[in-house]
């Protein structure tokens, strides 16, 4: 293969890798922010939490922020490993496949952590508050509240 074709192949692989990174970042980070903001607004502005509820939820949010930050760092590391694998293999080989699988695993763990956090916060609510919370979470996830 000529040098020109190698450069073209590297450029194509780099482009595909960057698109995968953009997709993963948008899917994991950007897609969650609107629902997190909506739930945060609900909890702190509309549900009329008692002092005890507010204290418990604040503690849960602090714990979640630490775990979330660690997972975001793990996602960056996983993306770096994918980039290294692409650079080493120049194709969809075993290292690239393993790196992609690892990224998917981290993304899944991030989603599980977020759900566990939501359920923990829900546990601090009264039955009536929980119904409102559930409707808000459903709407945030589906975009239509159904």
C-alpha cells in the first residue's frame, strides 16, 4: 500500500473514532443534563421539601457528584485507550473491539449509577412527592411524560 493510501486510511479511521467519541459524549453527558436539571429543579423548587428531606437529598447529591466525576474520568481514560488502539491497529482489530466494549461498559455503569441515585433521592420523598417525581423523571426520559 502506498504512503498516500496509508494516510487516507489513517484519516478515515481517525474520523470514525472522533465521531464515536462525539456520539458517546453526547449520549452520555449531554443527554443526561436536561433530565438532571429538570429533576434538580423539581426537588429544590417545586416539591416543598422538609428540612430533613433537603438535608438527606443534599448528602445524596454530594455522594453522587463524587462517583459521577470518577466515572467521567474513567470514560475519558476509556476514550484515550480507544484512540491508542486505533493508532496501533489502523483498523477494527481486537484492541479496538476491546476498547469499544470497555467504553460501553463504562457508559452502562454511569447509567446504573444515575438510576441508583434517582431511586435513593426518591426514597426521601413522601408518597405524593414521589408521584410528582416519577412523572418528572418519566417526562425527562421520554420527552413526553407517557
